[in-house]
C-alpha cells in the first residue's frame, strides 16, 4: 500500500526526524482523539510530526474528522506540500484518502461494516512520509509483537507499540499499558502506568469522546490551555504526548516529556502548530 501511495519526496539534506503517533482503531472505546491532540502538542514542543490518518470507520470521530472540524482542508494538502509544512508548522496531516486514492473506494464499505478489518492494521504501516520514529497503538495485545516486527522490517528506527488496559489502542489513563519497544533493531517489552509519568490515574469513562463538534471543542480548550490541571483528558494527552516526545528523542524520561508537553500548551506553541497547518491547508 505504501509503495502504491502518492510519493512524498524530501530534498536529500532537508528531511528531519519525522514522527507519527497513530492507532489501529477498532478498540470500541470511542475515546477523545488523543493521538491527534498528542501529535499537535508534540509539534509545539519542537518535534516534526507527519501524522497519517483517516476518517473514522467505527467510532464517532476519527483524526480526519476532528481536523476538518477544526478548519483544515484535508484534500488540499498533497505530496508536494508535506516538506514545506513539516518545516513551517512542524505538523502536517497526510489524509489517507488523499495519499492512497484507492482507499476512497473502501471508505463507504468500511463505515457500513463498522468493525475492524485488515486495513486497521495496515494503516499505521503505510505512512507515505516514512517517519523514522513512531508510536502505534493496537487494539489487541496479540498484535503487539507482530506490529513491532513489521515496523522493524519496514525500516522504522525507533518505535513503541502500545496496548492499554481494557483493550485501548492508546496509552491508557488507568491500569497497565503494554509496550513493545523497537530500538537499535531490537524489540523489548515492558509495562507502564500513569505513575510512570508522575500523573494520576483516571477512569476510562472520563476520556470518552463524542462527535466531531464535541471533540473539536475539547481540542480547542486543550490547545487554548483552558482545561483545568488534573483534568482526565488533559492528563490523557500529556501521557501520550510525553511518550511521543520520548520516542522522538526530545524527552529523556516520561516525566520530562510531560513537562515539555505542558510547556507546549502553556506557551501557545501547540496552538500555533495547529493554526499554522490549518492556514497553510487553505492555500496549499
């Protein structure tokens, strides 16, 4: 699928370390768009994010849906624009249906089925920008080692594959999250909890999402730094952004990543990353 996608080219000396944070979906939990929010917060903290995603096939609101509700013109950003946006905004969204034209034919049937399919697993492996570092959430613990090995074989240099408590394809706000870590061509496994980030636990029910209007409203409050400290959604995003910053090499530890993510929100840098991308998507 990636070789059949529209090719994203970088000048030989200008490709930075690119990161992506993406889930397979299909976990049935319908949480807030934490990977999208975490990607934007991480971009505000200084890493270059090329996020690959699509509309929801089983939940109310996917990454493409929430970004569109926030004003992005998804179809306007093509392969020729990625390099410029990576350097100017540090965040760019590669809409799967734009970069994989054949996926348009499958969008309707996938939505009608409303269940996970092989494309849930293939999606995270087919980012046309070929990020060197990734966090990939999986809906099943059994898939974790296989996904990590697939990332290794595809040339990803550093990655975490994560599977959270209650079947979540994200780092979970409560309980253990299983991690399969790829580094130096080797895969190791361990578990983390919110305490690993020096953050409290929150019930999964407190980070449920809604439709695109609800989730985009939450995203705006997050990026405007209007969520109260200790809010479940805020801590959920801080954890996942911190992990991405750690995998990217920006944060030495997970608590350090939390502080960098907090500063991205406090300073308005995360908001600027999103607004810059949205503005560029209108004229790309």
